[in-house]
């Protein structure tokens, strides 16, 4: 080695392993535990990791984890598809400008599009309103071997409808009126529906991207001030912002009532997108690994056909 040059600093594997454990521990604290006391206010949207470490160092570590998990996710997805026994459903809910689209885009960047499907649920159509509130999402469920992503979902029925109960009229449900009993019944329907899916081979992960009101304001202003982002902004965004406190109450009640062992909710800090992306990728990758998937074992007949095909190719 030439004088004056130094070797590249090798990564400290013990230190990195420790930080990954710390991230895993933090991810666990973000999971809403069924039956436990829960307050949304206890979850900081601007989580910055270990305050003793510089922000740029934390950001670099989070981006490294994201890169590693995205790479591993591509391999896990291939195994998921080959095993053809489980499907995976990801549900994203959040206030406007929380970063759902960008999180989905970054986390799924290395995944084969043929094995992944994304559905964004907007205002229900006339046909959808003529069915029960779960119907339109039922039609979009992922088949075995695939990852399905819901950008908003049937949870809108206990969020936006709870904040704007006048929307119930358009559903024309006999005897339905906004009340504790109605919301409790919908929570029950959702939990039973998700339990049915889990029992039949759908792994469900639910993410609430927790953005602060101040950060939402900042992102709205960026959309207004940047001509290239005008298309992202709608006057209705500010109108819904006026109901912020009502939405926070609706989210808190929904998260507490519908986080279950078979379909857990994770509250993801969303003020820093590099944190939310790394956490979602880490949770998803670990969940697929936990399914204990295996490539299918070929039958004796299939092995025989493979040998014959190899013989034929080698004889050319």
C-alpha cells in the first residue's frame, strides 16, 4: 500500500447488529398491543432514533437497512410466489401528506411487479355503495403467492365516516345511525373478516403513518409553492385538516379496537420519510421470513422429466 493511504474503514458488525436490535425493539414498541392501554399521543411522529447519535448517521443507517431489506424482500417475494401457500396484505392508513405513496414506492422498489398489486381506494362508486362496506376491498384481495397493498381501505368506514357521519345516508343501510353501537359493530365485522383471511393463509400487516400537524402543514405549503407539486394538492385537503382533532380521536379508537394478534397495527413515525420507509421495509421483510416458506419439492415424475430434458439439451 502506498505511503499516506489508509485502508477503508471496515464496518463494525457488532455495532451495526446492536443498532439493528435497537430498531427491532423500537419497531416492537410501535405495534399496538391487543387489550393494552393505548394512547396515540404517546407515539412521537418525529422519532429520531438514538438522540446521542448525529441525525445524518441515523439517516445513513436507516437507508442502509432499507436497502438491505428491499434486496431481501425481492428474494422473499420470489419464495412467496413459488411456495404458493400464503398471500400478504399490507394496509396503509394516514392523514393527507403522510407519505403513503412514497413509502409504498420505495419499499416495493425491488419487488417483481407481477407478484405485487396496489389498490388505492377513493370515494365509493354507486355500485360499491349498493354493497356492504367490505365488498370493494374483498374483490381486491391478493391471491396466494402475491403481495397486495391497500392505499386506504375499509378502515375509511370508521374514520372519515365517523368524522363525517352524514356520509352514512348514502349507504342506505336500514336503521343505521352514527352511534357507539354502529362503530363497535364495524370494528367487530373488520376483526372477524381479517381473522377469516388469516385463517385461510393471508398474512396481514397494517401501518398507520403518523404525521404531525406541523409537518403536514409544511408539506401542504411545499405542494402549493412548487408548481411541479400542484397536482398533489386539493382544496379538500385543507378542509379535512380543520377536523384534525376529530380524526385523531377516530384513529385512536380504531387502532385500539382493531389491532389483533392476527392483523396487528403499527404506528409508524412519518415526519421523517427515511424513518418510515426503513421501518415498513423491516417489518414486512421479517414478517415474510416468519412464514417459514419453502420451495416446493418436485415429485419423482417431475425429477424424471428434468433429467430427460437435461439429457436432451446436453446431446445437442
